[in-house]
C-alpha cells in the first residue's frame, strides 16, 4: 500500500508495541495505529477490531461535549481523560450510540 512506519512505541512493561504507519506528515494525513500484543500467537479472523482513534485538541472538553449530547444522540464516556498507562499521552474513550469504541488522543502542544 506504500505506507511507511512514521513512529514506533515499545511498552514492554504493558506487553505491547505500537507502530504508526501512514503516507507522510501526521499533521496532514491519516495515520493507522497497529498494535502488537506480546504473547499472542494467533488472532481470530474478524474478531480483531478494537476501536478507532481520533486526535483532538482537548480530550476532557470532548468528553464533556459527548456527555452533554448523550440525551439527544446516545453514546457514553467510558474512560475519562487522563494519561495512558506507562506514559504521558492523554487519552479518553467514548462509545457511539451503536456501542463502537472511539479513543480520543489529545494533541500535544
């Protein structure tokens, strides 16, 4: 597909590695995050979907927007904004009205 590895993050304490692939500058295009979970030799085909992730300016403010819209649209905040385990990147999780998980990743600076 022509994508290149843009960056990689190893988290041995949490037993996973992340590889971010795309077609160039992350600020100008989409990035696909691939996760390798240590000790997993085989995945069930079709069962590997976990969630989509989007970058936001302020994860806490986005959670508040979701919370204030739940009555009208549905959905929920399932993990409040805070640093990722073993790191400093601020993330949060929400669910859309159909129950699909969405990770909010706070943009640095």
